């Protein structure tokens, strides 16, 4: 059987690549990856898109652009990061991508609505949407409650 490959939001593994210069290590994700015996490739679409860390927080606006609160349009960087993650996932034959929740790049089931008021909408981030449109299986940390999920879903 060929080796399984999982791409993972790097901040979930402890890399301090978030907009605020911090990480978001997740024990459930780490345990899941350990149990899966998969090859793990960390990704951060915002850094891969050329953005620095720390960086101003940004949100997807109702018109689809990604803007910082001060009005800087960072859509191109978000799109570029998403494309790079897609290319990497395809090149490496990823079976699964685990993405951090609520992020304007990585959020799978929800993200903030663009008003910078911590209001969530049920819509994906830029990278999650692109990967989903290409048929790549996505999970968020909150999906990892079940045992042997990897085997069951693939
Ligand atoms: Fe984490 Fe994704 Fe944000 Fe990078 S873009 S810091 S991987 S949530």
C-alpha cells in the first residue's frame, strides 16, 4: 500500500505563522497524525503567498476580496498561497488536508464575515475553497473526534 500523505496547517503543529506571530498547536491533530502513520507536510498559505509574520489580520469581504481592517487589498497574496497549496497537494498526492478553523485562508466550515466583529459565516476560506473545488478531502480540528477517522474516510 502506498504511503498516505496529509497536508496540515502549520500553525496547528506549533509553527508561529499566524497573523499575530503565534501558533495554535492542537493536541487532537497531533495525535491523529501520529496514529495515521502518514507523511505529514506542513503548509501555511498566507506565508506561501508572500505575506510576512506578523501581519495585519484580514477578512474576506462580501464582494470576495480579502482586505485588512485598514483597507489594504491582500487578495492576490491569498490567491497565490491557495494556488501553491493546491499545486503541492496535487504534486505530493495528498489524501487529506487538515486546516485550521475560522481562518480567511484555511477555514473549512466557517470564517469571519469581513466586518472585523468576530462574526462567523458558514463559508470557507480562500485555500479551503480552492482545494474543495478540486475534490481534495478537507478536515478541521473539530472533525477529529472519531477514532480511526483516517481509515474510515479514505
Ligand atoms: Fe495557520 Fe492557515 Fe493562518 Fe497559516 S494561513 S497561520 S496555516 S490558519
